[in-house]
């Protein structure tokens, strides 16, 4: 499997999150200001790169 963030976050927070492509672990890379953004929704995609490429998606909601 490989994991990635596929949603488009606002430009001001685009680099705030990262996902480990091998494990799917999500990391916060910068401090989020509660007064600027209170909820972030990330769309995560998991892909199986086998014979038939299969994928699945989930929504992760982060409340600041």
C-alpha cells in the first residue's frame, strides 16, 4: 500500500500536514492557530499497487 493526502487544503495550511506514504501515519508539521482554522478535513487515499491498482479513501477530521 501507499498513502497520500488527496484533498486540497486552503493555501495557508497546505503544508501543515504530511502522511507517511508507507505507514499512513499523519503528522502535523506546523502549529495551527485556533483563531484562523478550527477544523481541517483531510482526504486520505490508500493505493494497492498490485496487479490491479485498487484504492480507497477516508476523511480525517482534525479539530484544533
